[in-house]
C-alpha cells in the first residue's frame, strides 16, 4: 500500500460534496491558493484538519 496523501483525500471529498474550491476556502477561512497547497500535503495541523473534517463532514483523522 502506498503512502496516503491527505490532501488528495480532501480534494476527493470536496468533489464528492460538489463543493467549489472557493466555497471550501471560505468555509475553512483561507484563500483558494492555500486550498490548492493543501491538496499536495501529506499532513496538516490538527486544528486545520479538525475544521476541514467539520466542513466536509468526514473524519480525516480516521484515514491517517
């Protein structure tokens, strides 16, 4: 099994929720550019990941 890229899981969940990157960025309090940066990350700060989990209604902590 390969390394899990957390940012890719987040990107997939945004697509599943049919949410735009702009709307998602506003929901987590950042800009679109930062969201695209998140998509390439393998890990995130726990506070930011909690906020993303709440917005996307998915427990990303269980995926790590």
